[in-house]
C-alpha cells in the first residue's frame, strides 16, 4: 500500500479517479 503525506492527497486521488 502506498502511504501518502496527508489524507487530503487520498481525497485528491479519489476525485481524480472519479473524473477519469
């Protein structure tokens, strides 16, 4: 699993996945 610096990065990645 990849650990991000902040949970905000996870939120951004989740949004990016939804956009894609």
